[in-house]
C-alpha cells in the first residue's frame, strides 16, 4: 500500500483562500476539499499538479460543472512569492463534472520551481485579463 499524500502548507493555504466564502459553489467545493484524498502530485519543472479524489458521497455542483477558479471570493488572484522565482507562482483550481479535480501551480515566466517550498509570502492581486 502506498503512503498517503498530504497537502503541503502552501497547497492548503492556497486552497483555503480559493474556497473561502459563503456562495453556494464555494461551500460545495470546500466540503469536497475537506474530505478528499490526494491521488497524485506531479512536478513539471515550472509548476505542479495536485490531483484530487473525491468520494461520490459528497454533493457535486449541479450548474457550472466545469470551472477554473484562480481568484479569491473578492476576485483577486493568489500569487505566492518565493526566493529564486522572480515573478512568483500562480494557481488555478480545476473543477470537472461538478467535483474538484486538480490544483495547478505555475511560474509566470517559465522559471523553474524549487523542489521544496518552505518559506513563502502569499498575496492577493488583480491580474489584468486579456
């Protein structure tokens, strides 16, 4: 049996910020997050993917079943600043078929992501959309 994958402090803080709020969508997704298993964590060099496994026992979103959420409840993007990554790291939570599916963390300028991230600063900013 393989060892259970646990979220890092960074992943936990980012997910908590993305899913904070009283709107029905975030409430359902937050319940999924609090009760999910992490299936896999894959590093790409310039980012990572954290794959979730949510039991079918938990409520799914009935509308807007496929979403990408990169902002907090106020519409601000979450950016993490760490030593050695000049432009920081951004995040997107992917929802598929009404369930949280994966969290992607990525560097903005294709910089390499360190193997471990222990010291970081989280900030919320408005990133212009094109």
